[in-house]
C-alpha cells in the first residue's frame, strides 16, 4: 500500500473522529481512545517504514523534521497534524469528564 494512502487514511480517520466527538456522536472516553489508537497505529507505521535505521536516527526522523523532500516531508507534516488534532481532542475529552 502506498505511504500517501496511509497518510490520507490516518488524517481522514482523525477528522472523522473529531467531527463525531464535536457533534456528540462519540462520548469523551470513546473519542480519547479512538484518537489514541489512530496516533499509536500511525506512529508504529512510521517506525516500521524506517526499519533498518539506527534507533536514534529513526526517532529523529519521526519526531523532528526529516531530511529530504517530497514524501518524507509530507509524511512529517501529516504526522504533526494528526498529533496536534489528537492532542486537542484528548484535552477536550479529559476536561469534559
């Protein structure tokens, strides 16, 4: 499967979870765990794509701006966007309990 499809799927799933939570279709608990599941799965995917690299280099590539152009930079910005949206939903879910 293409990395671009995975990035789009992760972002779309996060948007669907946010919309369902904000419109009242998901309880705060369900939204929190849904967002957490998407973020953990997306992070695992990012690390699996870097299999064979040293651990410190893989962590730097996933959590800081990667070297290179195109797909790596797009994947980084998608990951940061998904993480920020997930953080906002988590904060809202934890404060609404």
